[in-house]
């Protein structure tokens, strides 16, 4: 995420480039008018290798490209901040507009590519595309140099136009021209430094959060091992699964809530108090749910609510307590499942959320349920760290057992975040009233 300082640098960066390009265009146009007015065109043409054929066309073309750059920046900030495709398209347009500006100005100004490179680092989430954009910008920046290109092609030079003026004015214009180029490079350096500092801060926060959750994770692992050893029969295993799901989900939510309290307690005691009330409520609910799981092996939420309402309550609690963005989408409307089916569906979602927060350190979780030819396709997808080598732990093992009891299948993928994909044959019942 960008901080306020980076946002100011970004606006200043764009402003310097707009001012530089517009200034060069305006300078070429008005100097051409001045030369014509003073009837020095023939003498000036004899002193230079090339001149722009239509200065006014240069102004219009550069104005068009600058307008697109500004529009792209606004779209990225207000419309495409979480849209990877939109960001890629606008950055691609920025790159093409930069090439257009460089070409129209006959390679007299190529620093606009630095703006494109900086934006690629900030906005692109896929590091492969970021590297590709940076590489392309770097190659063009090195190759699109006036001194290099003018060896082969006749190009007009901004500095030749500057030399048309007298001594004092000429020194002022040359100084301004070089200051703008140097300022652009300096802002690019500041931009990169701020990006590095921001990413370092984010890494440190993630490390601290991981350390805080590690203790709870170790305790839960010990609990899992002890429970597995005590599971002697199928019914006792079932009871262990229910307790594991309920307690693990509750403790993960409480842990995340306590971490949030620790982060804001010095700055906002009142908000901390409200957060602690949510933690307390979650703890009491967890205790009640554990007791009910032991006595009846059916979650209290499913006793009190219909399945969809119970899931929404769980999602709402995690969103408010743990600061994690959880969404639930379903095209299964007002359908009633049997008790064992509802219990399996609820526990898969509960375990998926718990693992996403505890192991994946995710901050966004998406749950979808869809009916396809008598099969309920249930998916729990998070944006966490994922897991390429998935080990059969307590939670995944018992999810497979639950789904297997209903004649379904379940698979896991840890390539991009973590995905739980369950295919459950459903005895579709009557609709709710």
C-alpha cells in the first residue's frame, strides 16, 4: 500500500514530466514563431541539421499523450487499484504514450520512461510482469538517447533552439532544461527509496504477526497430536474433529483480535475497548459451541440458524474480530440440506477460514458455493502464502473423512494462495419457507 509521502512524490513526479514535455513543446513552437517574425529562418536553418516540420503538431500530439498519462493515473488510483488487468492495461498505455512523446520530441527528452518504470514497481503485483516492464523501460531509456540516435538520423535539437537566444537568456534556458532532467532523475531515486522503505516496513509487520501467531500455532499442533492419539473409535474421532474445528476457529479469531488490540492500544484506548468486547464475545461463543459440540456434535450456529445464516454469522464475526476480509457467494438459494450435509459444509468453511488465517497469513478469503448437476461445488480460496508441499495434517485429513462419508471428493492446492475444492453429492431437499 502506498503511504501519503509516496502519493505526493507520485504527483510531483507526474507534474515534473508534464511540465517538462509541455515546456519543450511550447518553447519549440514560440521560438519558431520568433525566428519567422524576425525573418531569420534561412540563417537558422543553415546552422542546424534539422527542424521540426510542424511545431504545432508536436504540441497537439504531446498534449494528447500527456492527457492519457494523467487519465491513467486517475483510473489506477480510483478504479483499478485492486484490478490487476486494469492496472496492466493502463501501464501498457503509459509505456506506449512515453514512446510516442520521445518520438515526437525527436529523442530530446526520454525521462518520462522513469515515471512508467516507477509506477510498474508500485502497482504491478505479478513480479514477472514488473520485471518485464522495468527491463523494457530500461532498454528504451538507454537506446532512446539523442546523442546516440542523432549519429544515424538527422534530428532537431532543443539546445540548438536555445542557442538562438542571447547570452543571459540562453544560460537561463539551458540551466532550466538540465535542471528539469536532473530533477526528474532525483525524484525517481526518491520514489525508489520510498518503495524500498515501505516494503521493508510491510515485511517487518508480517514477521511480527507471524511470531505472535506462532505460539498459538504450536499450542494447537500439540492439541491436535493429543486428540489424534485419544481417537480410538469412529465416534470419538468425530467428536475430536468437532472440537478441533470449533476451538481452532475461535482461538484463531481471538488471537487475531488480541493482535489488533496490541497494535492500537496506545493510540486509541476506546477502540481497543470495543475490540476487546468483540474478543470476549467470541471467546464466550466459542466455549458455548465447544460444549454443544461435545454433547450433541452439532455446532450451535446450525442449531440457531439456517445454514446460510450460520455461515454469514461466522463470516461477519471474522471480519469484525480478525480484520480479515471474508466474502461468501452462493447461487444455491433457499435450499434445505440434511443435518449431516449442513454440518460438513459448515465445518469445511470454518476449517478453511481458520487455516487461511493461522497458516496462510491471509487477509482476503473468498468462499463460493455452486450447484452443478446435483453436486455442491464448495470452494474456499485465500490470498495467503500458499503451500507447495501440502502435508496431511489434522484439519485436511478430517475434511477428507467428512466429505468421503457423503460420497464426495475434496482437493487442495497451494500454488496461488490456498484453495479448498470440495465436490459434495447433495440429497437436494425441499425449499425453505
